[in-house]
């Protein structure tokens, strides 16, 4: 069965520290991969996406993600988080109406 | 530059009441979706419309109906609301499958008592 797993429900990091959010998937073909961010009370916004090519993709707000086919993972990273990064982050796999969503990881920033 | 606009933002209903959530996009996108978001469950697709004049069921369509009124507008109707439909509802649009990016509205928080 196709699925997306975000193992961490919550992650707490100090402002200025590095961040890695995990995403693992089970999917039949080489997938399209996405990370979206949801700020409190807002809709979701695309951070970055991977379709093909270079497995390290750059996104908005200083985020990057690396596609590792052998590990079926697409982890999101940021070298130094800011208080404004506090939000919920969703990994998604697939395309269009067939997107499969992870349950989300809530990022909490400690001052 | 409104993007995707949803109304209302908040609504409280009693069990058995009906209501319609409205969604409009001004980006000339072909496809529009309705999702519900529940804690710990990510987004679940209720209905989608691949193009004007077509609608299809998603993962969780029971208890809902939709209308793609024109290219801009896609409404979601609850005919007889149930407490299990308490959720945050998101409308999204997508220009085409290749681009892949979904554009979301700000959500409609619905509580059914």
C-alpha cells in the first residue's frame, strides 16, 4: 500500500539550531515528492518539490531536502531555524488528486 | 492577487443542519480539490474536479456533495451535518499535473454540535 510516514509528531529546536524533519514513503514508482508548510491558522504553502534530476533540492525560506531512493526518504533540512519557522510541515508523495499526505510534524522553536 | 478564497472561515452547526462551503480561485486553474484536515491525519481528499464540469470522489466523500459551478468556483455541501464532520476544510487548486503545486485557501473551521 502507498503511504507516507512522518515519524515525529512534534520537534522542538532552539532558535539558530539546525533542523531535520523526516519523511519516509512507500510508493510503487519513482514518485513526485513535496514539502508543504502550514503556519497557524493558514493554508498550506509549497516549500519545495522533487520531480527528477539532482536529488538535493532547494526551496523557499532557506529549506532544502534530499531524495534518497535507497532509503525511500525525502528529509527536509534547514541549517539555522528562525522563530518564524514555527509551523506544521507536511510531506506529500504522488501527483494531483492522487497525492498521499503524511500526518505532519509540528515544529516548536525555543527562544 | 487573492489566489484561493474560502468562505466562511468559521461555522458552528447543529447536527442535521446543512451548509455550503464556498471556494473561488482567480488563477485560471483547471483542477480544484476539497480536503479535510484532522489532527494526526494529514489531509484527506473529499472530492476533486479535474476540469470545469467534472467532479469525482476522493478518499472520504460520504456525507458531502460538490458543485463545480464554473472554472473559478467549487463548492462543498454538507446536507445533514454530523459531529464526525467537525474538521478544518481546505480548498485547493492546481494548474496542471506536471507543475504539481497545490495552491490552498486559508481554510474553513467547521464545528458540528
